[in-house]
C-alpha cells in the first residue's frame, strides 16, 4: 500500500515515499507553479508526472533539473517537463572508464608506459 501525504497548499496528494532522486520540495514547487498559472495539476496528472520523471531518469535525465527548468519557464507557458541535452546527467569519469577490459589490465599496464616496461 502506498503511503500518502496531503498537500496543505492544494488538493493534491504527494506520495510520502518518493524515489530518492526526486526532491520533494522541487516537486512541490512545480505543483505550486501550476496552481499559480491557473492550471492546477490533478492527482492523476501528478502520478503520471512522477512516472514520467522515473522513466526519463532511466534514460539518463535528472528529474530535478527537468522540474526546475519547467518552473523557471512556467511564465512561457510550460506546464510539463521537457527533456533535452541540458537535463542529461553528467557522466562520471568512473562510469566512462570502467569496463571489463580495463578491470582485467594489470596495475603495471595501467600506470606505466609499455615501452619503458619492455626496456627493463
């Protein structure tokens, strides 16, 4: 059963348990922005938005950046989240350079010049 928390500023119920990557305050700010624009989000719309954010996160986008961009551009008519290259998560050096091939290379091969090592 899903625990729910009543939103004191509106009629929407924000899930008490959210995915760790979605900031509750940022999501609340998005809901408030929609209400201030005269386009309050329905409960079903909120549930669908959370699922969409989770799906976009699996595609490499940051859910909080998506929400923040929509809040910032709310005066331009934005009422949804729109992914693009600026909302992609920055890939870490470790993720880019970790592979099975790299893991199987010896310490000496990783940290020395092979020409120098062969000259020994």
